[in-house]
C-alpha cells in the first residue's frame, strides 16, 4: 500500500479532541511540533522497509532517545545517562538551538537504522524550512553539527547492543518434535528474530521468566485441547464487530494475500508502531510541549524494545506450537485462523505483552481514565476507534489474537502478565 504518510502526518499534527483527562498538562507554545513530524517519518520508513516488530521497536527507541537527549542538553530535562544500560559519557553542546539539535540528532540516527532514508530526508527538509524562521543560519548550522555529534555517540552506543551480532547467527531450525513450533501457511516463513534475547535491553533483566505453557497432549480433557476448542469457538462465532476488531489490531508488518497461484504482501504498521502512534496522538491532543512529547515517545520506545526482547526470549525458550498446527493435527485438518499466523513460536503473546507494557507506561503520563480516539490505522484503510482507557485498548489488542485464531488463551494471559511486569520495571527505573 503506497500512501503519502508524511502528508497525513502534517494533518494529524494538529490532532483532535480525543483525550479527556482532568490532570494538569504541560502545554506547547509552537505549532506544529517537529517531534511529531519526525516520528511519522521514521514510522513511515519502518513500514516501507517491513521490519519485524522487535527490530522496529529498536529503531523507534534509539531515534527518540536521540531526540530526547538533544532537548535534555539544553533544557531542565534529566538525561537518560546512567539509567539505560551502558549509556553514559554522552557530551552535549551548549549555546545551541535545541529544536535544531533534536532534528539533526533524530534524523542522523534514524537514517542509519532504516533503509528508506529518503523518507527521513524529506522530513529533515521540512523541519529545516520551519527552523529557518526561528533562528539565524549560523546558529542553525552550529546546532545541526551538535545534533550530528550527539547522533554519532548514540549510534556508537547502539552498535554495542549485539544487534549486529545477531544478524550473522544461523537460522533457527525447528526441532520437528511434537508440541513445538513449525512454520505455518501460507508462506511457511522461517522463524523471525530467534536471537532477539541476545540484544542488550535498555532496562529489564532478561532472567525474567513466565510459567511454561500447557503440556502438549491429545487428551480431550486436557488444558491445551480445551484451549484449542476455545480458539475455534471464538472464530466460529466471530461477527462483523469482532472481525473489524481483529483486523484493526492485526498490525502484521507484511500481511500475505493468496489468490489462486498469486501471492503478494501488503505493508502495514507494526504492533509497536501502533502504540507509538497512540502515544503521539494523545500528546498532541493534550497539547504537550516538544520536550514532554519527546520524553513520552522515548520511554514508550524503550518499553517496547525491552518488552519484545523479554517476550521473544520466552517464545524461543518455550518453542510452543501455534493453534493452527494443533488444530490441524488433532481436530480439523481444514481449519485455518482468520489472521495469518506469525512466523515465530506462540507462547506468550507478543501483542498482549507489548500492549500491556505500553498501556502501563502511558497511563503514568496520561492517567488511567484517559479517553481517546485512535486513528493510527486510518492510513491502512481502517476507521478510527474510540477507547475509554489505555488499559481497555491493551485488553482489546490482546483478545484480538485469540479471536483471530493465532494465540491460545494462555498465551494471551501470560503475555499480559509479562507486559505488566515489564511496564512496571521501566517506570520503576526511569522515574525513581
């Protein structure tokens, strides 16, 4: 799907009245805020590049950390140094224009991490046009240089997180043992990101574990058999409302379509990208300042990155089969899920994990009763959805994976628990 996402972003910069919260908020004095335009650019590049969800989260995190540190260097914001693992010794320039430093730092980091860097260049050019009306050329050039210098330090730190090392490890080979994950139709794609747990997290301790999933058995009175029937029942009774809900939270970066002998893929936002968009929408609607919005984006990205790392560690530790495999082998050979089964083990649910973790962190900023309208899926042909709270949105996202036939209820439930634990750990570390 090819859309002018940056044009859409410029419209969305002004937001709509979607979050009602009586808590005091910090307001901005400049419109539009460049941080939102920058975020939309990196999100568009991630969509076009089709990065796996965990990789997308890493990109969001580093780009927004760069933006936050640029503003922290010239504001009263506390730096993230010594709070994030191995993040220290970062030097920042003085006597510069913070917004220009932020633009340069964000774009330089983002361009290094994505393939479609032309999208980032386009956003950079738009920001520079705006900045010309805010500072003289000499100050801007000094600030851009400072941003590039900050970005180089961020990228050096990022290069040591083991991501590059994991790119060169062998492909994951399914064990072919009963009860373990195997590739699923229609593409039978190799397992994605099997070594994600080797990447350095920002905060969490990767020794965290969840209880094991239900024991594999064909006993009709067993937990797994009953869960499989529950998945089939959810899908058998799916109505138009549930179908729309399932598709809304699909967030498969590369959704596959098969028509006869033809197969093609459509790009869309990742699960983490969806929650980053929610964070940005509410920041705009609450009229948050540039620095406050930068903080929300950065900590949401950090949360997503760490939630994916810990969740993927558990996925490959348990190496649990998808409902599609169990049902086809033991109940109904012709059954298939409404959503395409993702190419990695089932337990626990990644979408449930990252959604719960994100909602906990965002509730810290926006409150537990923040009503909002989510328009993140409009560029992908979906209608906006209204939510009474962030927690409700996270619960809906988690349930959509069972309704869509790609997760067992236990995968949903323990994904939620893992996400809750992750979100609380992030806040404990970042806000103490």
